[in-house]
C-alpha cells in the first residue's frame, strides 16, 4: 500500500471513530486521548429514543382584557387555564390534560364558561399549542349555540416575568381547528403565568 493510500485509510478510520458509530470498528485506529475521553462520555450517556423530542407540557392560567379588535366585547375580562402534557412532542396520542375558559362582559354578565379535555399538544421553544374538545359549557350570551363537543385551540407564549401571551381559535364559530394547530399567541396577559416545558 503506498503512503498516500495509507494516509487516506487512517483519516477515514479517525473520522469513523469521531462520529462514534454504534457498530464496533473492525480495525482499532489510534485515537488521541482528548477524543477518546469525549467518545467515552458520549457512549456513557443513554440514548434518546425520541430523537430530542421528549416530554413536553404547558401549565398555568392567564388573564387578559379584550381589545377594540373584539367589537362588542372590548374591555371584557377573559381567563384561560390549561394543564397539558405528553410523553413526546412527535406523537400526540399520549396527550392528557384539561382546559378552562371564562369570559365575562364588562357589566358582570357571563358571556361563556366552558372546559374540556386536551387531545393534542405541541411545543416549540417558549410556545405551545394545545387543542381539545369541550365537555362542559355554559354560554348565556349565545342562546341556542351548542359548545359541548366542539374543538378549540389554545396557544401560549411563556415570557417569564415579562408577561406571557395567549391566543385561541373556537371551532364553535365555524373556524377550523385541527389537532395541534392554532393561531399565534396574539394578546398579552394582564396577570397570571404560563409555564411551557419541552
């Protein structure tokens, strides 16, 4: 074997060792001590079966006051609570949790109060989208409107002490709601706190 071919072979073996492949090497190439310790540390760590998409959750309550964008409801206080979790961010089938929404008019009359089960949760950084189905509802402001059984989408942005944001889509008004899909968190909370993990 000529010198150039031998050098290429050793370089290839070093590259393979650095990549820390799972298969044992057929030929043991000399590895510098620093690289060996890094490879040993990597081998000691348990593999992540979810490929970096492990358990995620969103928990908390946010209060806000509707803006002039909500004609006829501006100034109304709205409270949203959500407690949702799932074992992996890539498979919503393990999602569990609950949500509760309460909307009161400025004169104190109840607009709507409903709650239900979370059916899908997706988290990306500080933001989360949780979708669910209403199981219990009261909506005196909308007589004849059936909320129970309808889908909702709740979105949250966890900004810590700087004030969170939240958003929503109500399927009951004909807006389409698909699992783990929703709007951006479009309104800032006035009090409360959401915690997004994942």
